[in-house]
C-alpha cells in the first residue's frame, strides 16, 4: 500500500481546511499549524465524541468478514433473493475502472479491496480505528498497492471538493448521526458527473415487523429508510437520476451528481 501522502489526493486540515503536508509520523497544516497523527500509515483525524459506534465496531472488526457475522447478517437483511455477493452489484453501478474512488465507512475494507484492482486509486475511511487497522492489514495481505485508509468522520470528509470520480457507502448510511450532512459531504467531494452508490436498510422484510424499527432506533440509533425518503435526501443534496434495487430489507441505491 502507498503512504497516504503519496496518493495524489489532497487531505485537508480539520481546523482551517488548508492542504496538509507530510511530516514525520504526522500530517501538518502549514497555514495554522494543526497536525494529524499518522499511525502505521493511517491518518487519525478527529472524530465526533459521544458516539458508541466506533467502539462497537472496534470490537466487531475481528469477526466482521468471517462466516460468523457479515454473511449471516446480510442474508437476514436481504433474504434469499439478494445477490450472493453484494459487492458485484455495487461495483457494476459504480463503474470505477480507472477512477479515483472514496469508500465511506469502509469497515474492514470488503468493498474497498473489491474495487481496488480496477480503480486508479481507492481511499477507505471509517470512524472505527479497529476497522481501518483491519482493512489495512487485509489490503497488505492481498498485495494491493493503489489503496489507503484513514480514520475520519463521514460528516467531515477531509478531502478537497470534486476529488473523486466515485463514492461508495455500504451498509452505513443508516448509522450516521447527521445523515444529511454526510450525504452533502459525499456530494461535495464528487467530481461533476461523479456517482454515489451504496446500500442501506429499507422498511421491508423483517424490518416491516411491528416494533423492529423502533428497537433498532432506541438501541443503536439506526434509521431505516423508505425509497421516497432516501430519494428526497439525495435530491436535497443535489444528486440526480437516483435509482434503487431492493432485496428484502436491503436497499441498493445509486445517484449521479
């Protein structure tokens, strides 16, 4: 994997939004003096305090891609008709061959790695330190070079506007504290005619059962979408030509800038 300061993508200061430059074990802003630590090649940007999501996913990172977690949860959410591999449908919609791509809330890098062989370069970001460390480890194991990771909030992307040809957000939109802000940020960093693809939870299948959505909301703060609500959210951010495919409670979406 390449060092984060050698990817050709400009990372920006969390205080003044000026460009960051690489120093020894940190990224530094020459404008205001702010620094961002780089630990084992991973920039650690400030993330919002008070959320239980990072610590929960830190604990989950070691089993996330094993047969004990993602395959089971995915089949429960998507039902028997859902594609065997959700990533293929998303990659086709993204059409990221030769493109610069950002994977928001990348987790352990399932989708980040999947598209890294075709894309020019892929960045994966997540608020969970455990997840991005695991993602980096898996990418190194697979010998992937055109890929980098950072700990970063989806609601405060530290990239310049119009940086990426494609943005993906897989199985995470429903977890963000400020969903409209996160969607607006994804729109901002896309180039003109860029595309957003992703998956989230729909008010169908098991999530149509009485009380299911309210339990998710009360326990882990999950928001469950319907097509109309998600379409409005994407349109309000500026996206056009929104498309959906639903399998059970799994809602696949794509939108063009």
